[in-house]
C-alpha cells in the first residue's frame, strides 16, 4: 500500500485548510470516496499505528499485523463511498481491522492443523521463573492479556488502549452493549486473578 515514511512525510502538508487546522477524518473519507490519494495517505499516517497495535494484540504476530494494516487501508480506499457517518471513522476502521484479523486467525488455525506447522508453533506461555524476573508491571499485564480469550481481549483492547466507548465497542465487535459490559467485567476479574498469580495484588484495569 505505502510505507510509514511516505505517509508521514506527506501528512505534514496534505489537506490542511488556510486556517491551519487538520482536516477531519470525515472530510478525508469523503475525499477518499472521490479517489483522492493524498487523503488516504493522510488518513493512513494518522491512524496506521493505532490499527497496527490493535492488530498485534488480536493476532499476537507482528508480521501478520503489518500485512493486515495494508489490507485494512486498501479496504478503506475501496469502501469509503459506503461510509454513512453513523459512527466515528476510527470505529469504522477498527471494525474493518477486526474483520481482517479474525479472517487471518481462522486461516492460521487451518494451517495449524498441518503436523509440520503445528510442530513449528512455539510455546509462548511464561514459566514462573520468567515471570518473577520480569519486574515491569506493564510487561506482566501484557502477559496476562494474552491469556484472555479472544472475545475478552478484544473488548479490553478497544476500551483501554483505543479509548472506545461501550457503544463503540458494541458496534465494532457486533454485539449488544450489555454483552460488552459482561465481557469487560469477566475480563477484568480474570486479569486480577492472573496478576495475583504473578505476585501482583491489584491489576491496573
């Protein structure tokens, strides 16, 4: 699609009105729908890092996340004309990213059925010695997040790392708001248990 350096360098001078204020995401989407390549570069520069981090936490694979970032913004380019503005642009983009990640994980699951592929998967579970050596609470928390179910990890990631509201998370994931609240409750409870197992009395969440 494009490199980070290309998009970031372009972002400084693209689509800024005379007042100097940054063009809104909604305006960029309208421009993208009309085929404006500068607008997609700016949107990419503005949100690609956030999308990448979200994808990494969903897939637990940096290389997969990097590939998916390009797929996400290619889909944004193709689908901009269908954006109806009923949600924030960031919510819409994260919804696309979630769909791409889920598809990638399903493909990875099928590949894992092959004996050779399964044998090549490393055991990423931290042993007690590694955990005790890691005094960084943030690293321990990240370890705990990886042990959550995919459904619980998604809602925690969207709320605490991407600042999405319960309503926005419900839209991204495609579930009722009450279900989001239930998943957050159980996810926080499980994180507290995992943190306690690692010798930390209180989780950050």
